[in-house]
């Protein structure tokens, strides 16, 4: 019997869910490549450790940008590596694969994901939109006529959707999420401290000091980088208030997108959301005070889902349960899409 695999193909991390086993793999979406030979040297966590630390002929790349494939060949090889690692090298039957995609992707981008997963070893490949997968993974009953609202803040995109009767009623996908937060921190450090820092350092600052709403107590951390004036290594002390200032613009963009989706929502469903509140998922949900920030902007209760970073992968895996009904009804046999 074919293995059934759910893949959260994220810009920052790839999570693999196997039916009956749960999440079996969670690794960064990073690949280290030898540019002279095009050889893949490392994938996942091992490759992430190389970011910003490789010699001239080796480059550590993220083959997905803003939630979509930017380097098809490397994405295919990365998927093949993760599928083999998750399923075991000795699997006899090609797995059936469910992959999640952002709600705003084009048909061309969907086809690229489907083809990459097929070339990586998938027998049949199905797609599911991220907010739907996130809602399922968060334990929401999306089949009911009552509306639910989900905000999935990932690595490359923030997907916002109002869902009822199993479908998306109103949605928005903005290319502002975890990676953009890192970029704005790098930009802030250059402008305000004349300090050049790398991706890993900015990500560490985001995790330690990142905040979307004022903290009760200001916390600080050391930041190490290269002085843009002298060119020498330099250490400065950064506060959580400074990081909140650095993230102001991307956070404003996300809040405005949430407001825009609520404006598109039919009044009956808006009333349902007022009662049930908004559910926050994705790795960005860990950003301190993000739920309070959105709550202040919308006036609605916002709660963070349990294991927010794994919600999409769990929902993608749970959606595998309906593959049989899709196939029996012969829906989208040529290009299956959920």
C-alpha cells in the first residue's frame, strides 16, 4: 500500500507528515550547493548552519521565496531528500503526496509545486491552500456553515482567510512574514547602528527580542556584526523596543490585510467571527504581542493555536483522509486539487 505524505513546503521550514505516524520531519528549507560541480553538499539543518559562512565556491540557498519556488531544480532535489528521509530509503511504492500552497499562488506556481513533488517521487500529488490546512490543523470545524477566520504567518507569506462550508469565502495573501521581519531588522541595524548583520543574526534577534506590542519590561541582547564605518567587528546592545520599531512597517501591512479581509466578509460570517474570534497559526504566531496587536486593530478576540508552527503540516496530513473520496469521485483527475 502506498504511503500517504503531507508536506508543508514552507519558505523557512519543511515539515513532513506521514499518515498514522504524524510529523516525522521538520527541517529548514536550505540547501548547500557546490557551484563548480552543481553538487548538493547538505540539506536542511546542516545547510542552515552554513548560511553566511561558506567559501566562494559553495553557496547556501533558500530555493523558496515568498511562499513559491524560486529555484525549481534545487527544490526538486530538496523534496526528494526529505521524502526519502521521512519514508525511509526502502519504500517500495511511490507515496501519495498532499502539498500546501499559499492562497494567492497562480496556476503556473501550482503546476511548479505539483511537478516538483512528482519528480521527487510522488505517485499522485494534491494541493491544499495554506489557510484551509492551518484551520484543519488548529482543530477548527471548517465544514460547518459558521464562519471561522485564520491568520497563518509563515516564513514567506501571511495567509488570511475566512472559511465556511469547507471553502474560502474571503482571503488575502501578503508577501510579508518571518523572512521580511528579518530583512527589516537587518535594514534597521544598518541605518541606526551602522552595523551589518547576516540572516542568522537577524533571525536570532527576532526570536530573542521580537515584539509586536509593548512589553511590560524592556529586554536587551548583544548583537554582533561588522561596523560599516571602520569595517571591523563590533558588538552593540539592542533593546526589544528597537526591534518593535524595526518591525513597525511589516506589522502594519499584516494588520491592514486582516482589516481588508474583514471588510470583504459577508455580515453573517462576520457575526460568527465576532463570537468565535480569530485563530493565529504559523511560526510568526510566536512573535511576542502579535495577537494583541491584531486584536487592537480589529476589536476581535485573537487566540494562538496549539503548536502554531505545526498546524499547516498537521492539517495537510489530516486532509489526506479525503484523498479516497476525491479519487472515487474522479475530481480533477488530470490536475488533482483540494
